[in-house]
């Protein structure tokens, strides 16, 4: 194997031939293993050189470069077809791509976020020690910690460091008027850092020992609890990032109203007190806004209801006034003074008449009309009776018509001349004896 002759002596290279008995059990003869920080990786040499060659011929690339699809033509630029040398292998292309990636990364300022997977089953509350230790080892986290310990354990920009710890120095609290570098020097001098514990760079402060940082954090916590009272009074009208804080010291019994930046409030006061005060202020403002909106909405709706009620009352009063005036002038001919009353009277009579109309020609009842509608009432009565008679006549059968004609003829002959005639009127004629002869014996 050519690789064994070339790199066989490298400690991170292992094959079946070069390995011990334990390694030979996990390595085939056509495989080799690379040992690096990410773990052991096995490679198979079967088809290794064939996969490395670029089997796409030049004539195919020329055809693809002149394709109408812009995506396909961009994948095969014409610049690569100008040279007559052999196409690059897959390994060469990968190497050039990695080199370009490294150039891009080196031109940036890296900031890594290391993510540790606690288990392979994606379950909450399950922590596998072996898996986590493997990730910590091969992600290089231990090496980063060693480098940090050998150098400076903590580094922070001047503005962020000054904003967090400026409450520890009376000269920098509540606001520092000078440059941030001068403020850092004043703050560090007041805290009492030793020269070998820190270094000041161009834009950052470097702290060598973690205990120095821990002592600074403890002093900040003590400073936070030295404030006895806190209440966010209101937001600044012109600067939303500034609040008016109501503060009372344990040594003093009066309240102080000071203008302070929101970030300073975060650095000065405990998280629980700050959260409670801010929530109280936020919900008070939210409640006042909602209350004002509800009051406006109630006033608007009450105004609408009041105006509607006033309009209905005004309309009812006008209608009652017109009816009273029309009732007083009901004897007069129709005029603007009594037209409303007469219209109401006419409509009421017609509605009543619709319910009390006679149902048969024998029914002679009829509602009493108002004086102004007597003529109209008589015309309606005559039309209704004619309609009832017409409907009744349409319903009479030929046999019934013959009976009625016979009854009319009998009425002309016997009415007032025979005592039993009125009792015989409802009884129909059964037969006739006209034309029949009777023999007398």
C-alpha cells in the first residue's frame, strides 16, 4: 500500500498491517484509519482514485455552459474551458474550497457558541455523562479553559464594564462625565485592583484571576442591597431610555427623585425589586390607559344612546301634539291641523274592518264608521256584499239552482195563502206530480 510507505510512520495513521491485534479486528485490509481530535475515522480505498477523478468531459461542460437556464450556465463558467490542462480532481477542488473558507474565517473575528447535546434520545431531564465528556473533549473546551487560565480569565469592553460596576465608586456614580478609559482607571483604583491582577488594553480591560472578578461581583451585590427602597416613578417624557426613580436609603428617611438610565437601574438594584417595581409601573400605566379608553368609550356610547332617546321622545311628543290638535279640529274638513288624526282614524277603522268583515251574504252586520268615512263605508259594504253574492252563486250546483227556482215559484203561489208554508221552505222538493193523471173511481 503506497500510503503505508509514504505516511506509515505518522502516529495518527493506522492500517491493518501497522495496527496491533486489537486494531486489526476493527480494520479491514482495504481500510486505513486517521486518529485526530474529533475521533477515529475509517476510510476505504476501494474506488478511492476513481471517485477523485472528474469524469465530466470537456464537451459536456461546453454544452452545459451555453444552456438557456441561468442556474445551469452559472455552474459551468466559460472561463474554466479556456485552458487545455486536465480538470482538477475532487481532492484539489475540496482543498481549494477549504483554503478559501479559511481565508474568509481568518479575516473575521470569531465568536463561537458551543452546544452540548445531553442525550441521543432527545429527552428532557436525561444527562449522559459519557456522551457529554466525549463532546467536551473533542470540541476543545478543555484546551480553551487552559488557555484562559494561562492568560486572562475575563475580558470586557470598557463601556460594558463601566456601566455594570460604576455604582461601586462615588466618582463614577451615577454618571461618568469623562472618557470611558479614564472612568475605568478611576473605578479600578477605587475598587483596589493590584497591578498584576489586571491590564488595560485599547478598548478592553483584562482581569487575570477569577477571584478578583468574584470579589467585584460580591461588592456589587452588597451595593445593590444597600439601597432600602426603590420605586420607578415615571418615564422621562423626552428620553424613553431614562426613568425617574424614587429611592430611599436605609440611613435616610426621606425619598429622593433622581433621573437614571435604565441600564443603571439594572446594575444598581436587585433583580427581584427591579422586576416588581417595573411590573407595578407597567401595569399601572396599562391600567390608566385602559381606564381612560373605557371612560371615553362609555361617554361616546352613552352620548349616542342619550341622543337616540332624545330623538325618539321628541318624535313621540310631536306625534302626540299633532294628534291632540287633530282631535280638537276633527269636525273641520281635512286640513294640515287634523290630517294626522284623520289618517290615524282611517287606518284604525280599516284595520278593524278587516277583522270584522261579514263571511256570508246572510250576515248583515257592519262596523260603525267614523262620520267622515260614512260614504266610503257604504261603498265598501256594497262592494263586499256583491263579492259575497258572486262567490255564493258560483258555488251553486245545477240541481241546487233548480230547487231554488222551484222555491221561488212556490213562494209566489203560496206566500200568505197557506198557513204551513213557512215550515215547508227549508225542506227541498223531492219530486213533482205535474203531468201525471189520476184515475178517479
